[in-house]
C-alpha cells in the first residue's frame, strides 16, 4: 500500500516507502542529524495516515497559520491527521488534529521530480499556539536567501517507526546548476530535473534527507525557505545534494489559496 515513487534505481521521492533493504542498517530519516526539541522548531508537523485508528507518520509539514500546514504533495495517499507540538511522536504532549481539506498546486506534475510540489493542508480546527506550536514565517514572493539553514525530520531506527524530532543545521544552498552537476556525476545516465522556478538545493557533502522527511521544513531563523522534495538513496549518499521546493516562489499561490478557502 505504501509505495515510494521510484523512477530511477537510486533516486526516490523522500517519502515513507516500503522497507528498503538497501537502507536497513542506516538510521532512517535525516542523515547527519542530531536530536532536537520541538521548542526550537515549533512549526514542525507530522502528517499521518490512519487505518483502523492506528496512525502512521508519512511525511513532514510546516505550520504556517493556525489552520494551515504547508507540505509537498508528491505522496500517493491521503494524510488524514496532523500531529504538532511533538519532540517525540510517541510522547504524550503532542496535539493531533484532523485534516479537513488538501489543496494541491494545480501545476504539480505527478512525474518524479515534478515541479510545483507544494500543497496546503487545512485543519479542522485552529491550533492553539504556545512554546511548542507556532507558525513559521513565510518569505516574501521571490525572496532569495543566503547564509545557513536547518532541515527537520522525524527519524526512525526501524523502518516503520518514525519518532524523534531531528535537525541538520548549518546547511548551505548551492546553485541549481551545481546541484544538477552533482547528481549527474552520481547518476550520469538518468534524467535529472532541477527546476529554477520550483527548486533550491542544499549540499553538505552527502544527502541528509531520507524516507519520511518529505514535506518537512528547510528554515532560517524561523522562516520556511524550502520543503523537502527529493534526493537519492541510499540515505546519506556521498556527493548527493538535497532538493527542496522553493517556498518563496509560491507565496502568491499560498496566500491566494488560504484567502479563498478560509
Ligand atoms: C480494519 O477494520 C475492519 C473492521 O473492524 C476490518 O474488517 C479490517 O480487516 C481492518 N483492516 C485492517 C487492515 O486491519
Ligand atoms: C499553471 O501553469 C499555467 C500555464 O503555464 C499558468 O498560466 C498558471 O499561472 C499556473 N498556475 C499557477 C497557480 O501558478
Ligand atoms: C501573504 O504572504 C506574506 C508573506 O510575504 C504574509 O506576511 C501575509 O500574511 C500573507 N497573506 C495572507 C493572506 O496569508
Ligand atoms: C545575503 O542576504 C542579505 C539579506 O537578504 C543581503 O543583504 C546580502 O547582500 C546577501 N549576501 C549575498 C552574498 O548575497
Ligand atoms: C558550518 O559549516 C562551515 C562550512 O561549511 C564550517 O566552516 C563551520 O564551522 C560550520 N559551523 C558549525 C557551527 O558547524
Ligand atoms: C538569525 O538570527 C540570529 C539571532 O537572532 C542573528 O544573529 C542572525 O543574523 C540571523 N540570521 C539571518 C540570516 O537573518
């Protein structure tokens, strides 16, 4: 039922997928990360799929307003709940809210690496903000960033059990051309698409994001700059960058969608 979108032998959408023997011995989730506290990243959300009252983390998301979570849409099933305020998804201090409606960018292509991988998840009730639950700031339309960034995900040690909030800090952006070249070096015979209107990349020597991190935030001082969209397996692949949706190119769509549906 859970199937990661796999286009290439080695390249996958960074989403929860079937257990993959190639990565059994790696700690799934953010590679090179350390445990983090939700108070430091209170905009972090876990989108969950529920079956018979059991819910599973499928992807990350970012709180941007009290009833809105921003994430990618490149996963193939419906998340029905959002969990916020959790340093540990199995902890007791989390808040669980129903997802009432999902708005996908109209130009999202279901192709792997498709551009416009952005969606808005409307919650059935407003979140109460506190030190563990806060919205991320949005950039302005077209804003460019430099400096260092942080990406968050919920890590897992076994393939099915995402739990502990993680952060990789001190990430730097690289140009999209450089990003393309680095993937080409690793996958010379594959089609690589880094879309200037949709994507930004970070590079720290090896890929950081992995299964389950999809949709999660790349941020700088509380501003959400990107959402995880894809990278390659195995997790932590040496020489591989990470690709994100460039949030600042979707602010007009985000604002318009929220305004029309509030
Ligand atoms: C879910 O619950 C229903 C009704 O109790 C049952 O028929 C079904 O087999 C369950 N599905 C799974 C996957 O456990
Ligand atoms: C989708 O693509 C069409 C054709 O390029 C464009 O006119 C339209 O503005 C795009 N929609 C959004 C929300 O960006
Ligand atoms: C639109 O985006 C800006 C960020 O550039 C934000 O400050 C503003 O609140 C947004 N407006 C709405 C209606 O969400
Ligand atoms: C980095 O961003 C800041 C603030 O947006 C800007 O003032 C500065 O010129 C930028 N530096 C570079 C090297 O682009
Ligand atoms: C961040 O990365 C730069 C180079 O990539 C390095 O020089 C610096 O020491 C790092 N800072 C921390 C706090 O890790
Ligand atoms: C982020 O915030 C810290 C402390 O508030 C500040 O020193 C730093 O310059 C900020 N960085 C950027 C890129 O705005």
